[in-house]
C-alpha cells in the first residue's frame, strides 16, 4: 500500500473537546489523525484549549504545542479554519469575527455540505442548563470529571502494558449512569430544536463527549465526540456524505447506512 493510500482526503473535518492543557488530552492521537488527513475546511467546535484547567495549574507538554502549530500550518496552507469556542475556552468568544493566523473565530456558523444540506455548527454549552445557570456546579463537575480522566489514563496505561487496545473507562461509566443518559437525551433535543428553529437540516456540535449521528424528527443530530475519551472526529467526504471516525480503534460509521466504507487502513509508523 502506498503512502498516499494512507491519507484520508475529505472536504471538511470537525473536531471538538480536545482540552489542551489537561493531562487527559490525547494530543498524540490527534496529531496522528491530522498527519493522515487532508481537508479543505477544518472546524474547531469548542473546548480546544481548557482555560478552566490552566487557571489552576499549567500543564502544556510539547505535544499540546504541536497540535496548535499543526492547525496553524494547515491554515497557512490554505485550509479554511473556523474556530467556534466552547465553555472551557469561552474567553475566545470576545474575538468573534477576528482572524488569527488564518483562523476565523465565530460564535456559531452554518456549514453547507457538497450535497446542499445546511448544518448549524455550535459547541453546545448554550443548551446545557448547568453551565448556563449553575456555573459553580459546572466547575465542581469539571473537577470530578478530570479526576475520572486521571483514572482513565491509569487504566489506559495498564492496558497498554498488557498489550490491549485503547478503551475509555470514563466513557464506559458515562453510558452506565442513568442521570448522564437523561442529560444527554435532553441536550440532544435542545440542540436539534435550535436547528429546527433556524431552518437548517441538522446540527453539528460537541460539548458532551459522546459521538453520535442520528435523525431526530427530520433534523440530523451529529456530535463529533472528543479527544480525551473516544478520540473521534466528524468528516464530510467530497460527495457530502458525513462519517464519524473513531481514530483510536480505526472504526467509522456514516449517516447513509448502505454507503458505510471499509475500515480505514492502519497508518504507517511515524
């Protein structure tokens, strides 16, 4: 297989919830994805840098700096990069409409696919009642979540030593907790209701760290996931087909069931 066959060429890529500045960030995994991806448009759908964590202590290894440099390099090479800040990097919302090194900052935006569908692109924290109305509780939840991610890192390290693949302990617990499932269901309904109100075909968001793609009463709900637990991204192919890539396991699924492609090839060793 040639090196070119290892490259995922697509029209647009959506990533969110990278949380640079935290120990749970899977920066190396994201760098590997960027290395094997080519696109015309890149959307950073919030929580790229974790300002909440950086207020309480500095954690910024070289790999986190490399992610920023890679994204800026894509912009310099002509990729249209749009940055939609989230709640963890909300300070960037003060710069909506400003261009930084080829990166455009926007509160939200509309993306039109090659097949003509229009999607609202938004981080999603606006539809999280805890973040909006009980910020102290959101900070408490964030501390608890980072503690869980530390456990996640220890579990992942132990699995590597045993020769096992990546598996997210925190994601497993999330789907097992009834209250978390109800929160996710409420969140999905809220963002799709907003998409319906704006007269678009669907919504692309992040925030809840759960990759998903499904029709909700005529509105396509798409969550691109995260890069601390599932290591997922949403891609739009050149024909407009949307697909979620789970990079850790090289798995993918599409919103057109009959057109699900074969698994991505394993990337060559760096």
